[in-house]
């Protein structure tokens, strides 16, 4: 089986060649490419391999750029140090997403998945993909640590009505109208709180679904959101985010 490697780090490429050979001696690496332009040129001029092992971040862009410019029919195994691109990867012909450091066991697992897929066991293959997505999904915070005098106490995320930032200080208000202060920025909180439960209404407010009473349209097509607890300022969702908010709320 012919294998193409797309990897801009020479050491990683050499190690991958060795790991592939150790996992399956019948695999033959036919080329190692280092950039988007090399990938496009090679895949345009040569018969496509049976399998591609590809890093994502390359010296001149992303390997996704290659697969957008050249239609690929063979399966792809992505090897990367980041899990940020997982969903993008599975919009291509990806069968596996290996987080670095890549090991013989990981390569072997990817090759085994390829054999199952080629053997017609698509259901098993899809189960493997779903399992991978579940493993790599970032867990969201179930509690937030807040400061109360000299004490640090946990507040259950589902009990939070909103986060409010004023003068770089983030206030936490619960559904029971208890108020605390927490460290970190609103941007950090937005990334770590479950997006099913919280929506970034604007720069100052991250609001909880459980605290929303209603939303009202204005003439400017913005939304004014009323919560079940009092707020220091009116919660406004911009016209640009109004549709996204209503879709989230539905």
C-alpha cells in the first residue's frame, strides 16, 4: 500500500516513517512533502496514494488548503499537536486524528480502522469516529471558584444566572441572586462554560439559559434580554448576533 506523508518537521517525518513500517511492513512511503504548495503540486502531477498521513499546520498554511484545492479520494490520517481542528478534519476524508506524540499503537489503530472500513464495516468505523470525538471534546466547567473574603468556594455552573464584567472585574450572579467575584477574563469564561447553557450577549454579559425570562426586539433590530434576576445594565444582543441568540435559545 502506497503512503504519502505531509509533514514540515523533518524529525517528525522520519519518526512517522519508522512507526508506519513498524506497524505494517507492507506500507511503502512514496513521498514526504513539507508544504501546501508541494502538496498541491505533487498530488496534481502524480497518481494519488492509498493513504495519506498529514500534519495540519505547515510552513505556508494548513494542509486543509491542499485538500480544498485538489480533490482527494484516498483516506487521510491527521497527525497534529492540537485538537482544535478535529471537526474540520472529519469534513475531509479523515479516518483518524492522532494527537502528537504519535506512537506505534496510535498508527496501528489508524491502520486497523482503515482495514475495517475497506472491509465494509462502515458502522464500526463511524463508532470509532464518534468515540474519538467524545474523547477529545473539551470538558466544560461544572463549577466556578469564587472568592468570599479569605475563602474560595465552588458555585455550580447551572445555578449561575450571568457573568458581568465591569472595570476588568467579573461578577458572578446566581439564580438565587447571590453575587460573587471570580478571577479570569470574560473571554476565558466563554471558552470554559458550556455553550448549551451560556451565551455571550455582549462584551459585558455572559448569560445563563436558565435565567432568561424573555427577549424583545427593538427598532434597530437589536434584542433586549430580560433575566429573572436584576442586572446592573440592560442586557442587549446586537443585530449581528440576534439570529444566533434566537437559534441558541430555541
